[in-house]
C-alpha cells in the first residue's frame, strides 16, 4: 500500500495537533476575556506565561512522537486538575459565569483532547533509534 507524499500517519497527526492547538488558542482568548471582564489583567506576553506556568518546558531538540504525546497528555491532566479546582471555587463564590466557562469549555475541551491523546499513544508505534 503506497501513500502519497504528505499523506502518512505523521501528516495526519500534524493536522490533528494543529486543530488541537487552535482549540487551545480559542480557550486562552476566552479565559483572557473573562479575566478582563472581572477587572483583572490577562497575561499576554508568552515569555511571562513561560515564567509563571506550572507546565514543564519541552526539551530542546527533536523529541520522539510518543514522548511528545505523553508530555502533552500530562500537561492536559495537570490543567484539568487545576480547572476542576477553580470551577469548584468559582461555584462556591457564586461566580456562575466563571464556573460555566471552566466546566463547559475548558474542562470539556481538555477532557476530549486528553482522551484523544491517550488513544494516539496507544496507536503510535514506538520508534527505535
């Protein structure tokens, strides 16, 4: 079975991860808008975000696909824990808007993406150097 150039499994994974990244960028914008609507200041500089995030920085250089997907899945799992905690705090404070944003958008999107990544890890063959 031959595949056309650019139509292999890595190309498909690239397309899916592009969609994944687009969904994450939409969430970032939505969260920033909520922060500002509540009178806060959203962090907009990626360098500042990198300094304050709890997500580990990716390694320098080339990373094998299973390692990259595992690292991305761990980041999602960490964010989901924080989002669940924040949603519970918002609900406790009577902040229905923030609770709804966290539950209906951040958590649901994160859970779907984490599930997809877990499936990709199962389906991704290990590459031996």
